[in-house]
C-alpha cells in the first residue's frame, strides 16, 4: 500500500481516503447482496463495484476488505455455538485488521492504483501490466499460509490493455481464498471477459439525507444545503465535496441569477463573475463553473422536453427554466448550445485562452440563444 506521502489518485481532494471512511451511506442493497453471498458460502472470487463516480464504491471495497480479513469462515462460525450470521460489514476501528489496514501493513491486502513512474517521477496515467504482475506474485507466494487474500483495484477503468489481459488470467484461474474487488465508474469500457467473470455490485446516487451524513463523516458541513448539494452533485459524494470546497452553490446561484434576466444582461454581475473565476489560481473553480453551466443547460433541455422543471437547486430556478425552455423546440436549442459551449471550453483550455474573455463570450452565447 502507498505511503501517506505518495500521490493518492483514488482520493478525492478535500476528503479523507476511502479506507478512512468506516461507514457507507445509501448503499444498503449492495452491502446486503455481498453479505448474502458470504453467509451462503457462495463468495465469488471477483466483484465489480460499479456506479457513478463518487457514490462510495471505493469505500465499499475497503469495508469488504476489512470484513473479509477479520471474519471467520461461514462454515466455521458455528463450531462453538450457533453464532448468528453477520448482518453488517462493520468492523470496529480497534480491531487489529482495521488498525493494520489503516497503517498499510495488513499482509492479506493488496491495493492497486496508478503509481509513480520511477523514470519520470510523475504519476502514471494508467495502471500498467507491471502492477498486475506484482499482484500475481502476491497471490501465489502468500497462498501457503492458508489465509484469505483481498485485492482492491481502483479503478479498473484505468488499466491499460496489457494490465487488463494480465488481470483476466487471474480471474480465469483465481487462486484459492482470494477475492478481487474491481472499482469501476464505466464498466462498459472493461473487457467483456473481465465483466463476465465478476459479480456486479451496482451502487446508486445518494439522496439528500445520505449525502448529508456522508459529508459529515468527511468533516464537511452541508446543512442547510443538503437538498441543493444532492441535486447539483447528482448524488455523488465526490462531486459534492468539490461543490462545497469550491463554492459551487454560490457559482450556480450566480448562473441562475444571470439566466433569470436573459435576454437582458446584468453586465456588472457578469463582470464580477468573470473576474472571480478568471483570477490567478482559480483554475479549479473555473472548471467547476463550466461543469455547472453544462448542468444548467442540461436541466433547461430536460425542462423543455418534459414540460416540468427538476427540483430547484436554488431559489427561482424553476421559474427561469420554464421561461427559457417552454417547449421541445427550445429544449433542442439549449442542448445544441451546451455542445457548442463545451467544445469551446475544451479548446480554450488546450490553447490557454484568456479565461475572462472565455466567460464573457460564453455569457453572450447564452444571451443570443435566449433571444431566438
């Protein structure tokens, strides 16, 4: 496992690492499915933890790892009495396994994520075959002691073709008492043969209550904005952390305020917004602005297509959505504009276009579309 000083590509900036989250919120169905398989002694060797980014897949993987490495075999649990089958993946933080995992020293756990390239000193963009070959040695050299082995791959989407093929060989002939947990945000991009050899645990977006609890566990205050955060984050804790840390609710409120006046333009408000996200060191906030703008345009298109606005994320949003997208024709206009603005923003990042000019140009495009 990586040292604390190493890069952690599987960690959301501004939040604890998933191994530090001892509770998982909003994913009771996925946990129950795993426990049912364990208690029935039908534990599959490969599990695909899939779902949108940031909904708790990595947290579930670490919970399963702690549970498996600390739990007795189902067949042996009743040797000294009829002990009830476990109904939770919870493991006390004081348990030796939990302590070893937190310290990165449990011999039964192997964690694969993108690593630093020793030649360049920079984090690789992909998981490479070398990482999986190391896993092969871990599983086979340590099998002699008879202990259970757990592997977390986060994320499987980042494996290059050579790494994916090396993993496939392990899934085809899995070592005894080994469990591989593959975290995947886009399982359709994995090799079909990998997917077919894993049991899928699908995780779902979080509602407002579970979102508030998850953010509280991460040490992030969300009340009284939990409903808005859940709506704008798509139920993703990772996206919610980013929203809170970068002032996303205020940014979205500014977008709604500007859109509420269209086709008339509140120039002082637009210039203030442009300056705030074009300042030096504001690249992350600028990226968030364009993500939120894309979300707003999607909500506009949805409103025009369905005739009903989604639940408000900020006050006055529903009225603005209905006014700007009253029908299917306008929905198509806004959807087309979303594609144009997205392409323009990607090009601007590639050529380092002046961010203030980009924001102003984007707002003018909104104004133009609103006048059609």
